[in-house]
C-alpha cells in the first residue's frame, strides 16, 4: 500500500518539473514574439514609406528608359501591398468567411478551402514578386544601363527589395522557425495544462496551477428545445 503514495509523489514531482519547463518555454516564447512583432511593425511602416518614395520615383522616371523590369516590379509590388491592406475585406467578400466573426457558425466551423487556397495563392504570388525584384536589382546583366538612365527608380526599387527581404526573413526566423522549435520542445516535454486537471481529479483535488477552460455543460436553453 505504501508504493501507491510514493508513485503518486513521483508522478507529482515529474509533473511539477514538466510544468515549470512548460511555463518557462511559453514565457520566453511570448517575449520573443512581442519583440519580433515590434520589429515587424517597424518594417511594415518602413515598407509603406518606401512604397510612397517608390511611387514618386516611378512617376518621375515614367518617360525614362530602363532595360530591366523595374516598372513591372513596381506594379506587381503595389498590387501585393493592396492585397495586404485589404486582406480581411477580400477574405470576407470573395471567400465569404470572417475569421473574427462572433457567430456560432464561424466559431464552430473549420477554415474553408477557398480561404486556404487564397492564402496559398497569395504566398506564391508574393514569392514571385520577390523573385522578380531580386532578379531585377541584384542579378541584372552587367551591361544594364537602368542605373544611369533612371537612377531614382532603380535605387528606390533596390531599397524596396531590401525591405521585402527583411520582412520575409522576419517571418521565417522570427515566427515560423521559433514556433516550430517551441512546439517541438513542448511536445518532448510531455506536459499540457490539462494534465493538472487529470491528476488532481485522480487525487480528489481541485484544478491545477494553470486552470484550463472547463466545459460548462450544454448550451443555454437546451432543455427548452427538447420540450
């Protein structure tokens, strides 16, 4: 009989250590996301300012020849910027789905396939625009004369490509990779806040240190519906 309390104490100790690791990982991840979000906001503001300068350079160089597709890149980048600004409206109107809707229909349904396809198509388009900008400004032919014939447009496009690369690197190394690393570490840790509830219920106690949302039962007016 004495082995059962000892086993419960060992399980409780292991759970406490796993809980502390889970808490520390989540706290550091939240701090990292906060810093990255601040940097990302500054980059987006810089992109917007650079786009205004890019637009001015485009109209200044409208009649100037340029032997690289920088003008095409301007229009494609402008279209991408519009897609970013009106993303929620496009998803709501064309995809007929609102992710922030408070209705039961949107809360209980999965993301529709048309919304997923739109985001996939947007990522493909954004990568195509980035490839065009990098190829036009960094891998242009040596005999290109756009820098001499339309210097304002060329320099503005080059700076815009700089900022675009910085935004993509921030998304990749600031959001995607840290999220995957933290998710993997939390999975290896073997702890979830629901484990506190399961253990305390087994021991006849209350909820754990990290209380989770408990299902309160049937929705309101359920009994009246069956009458």
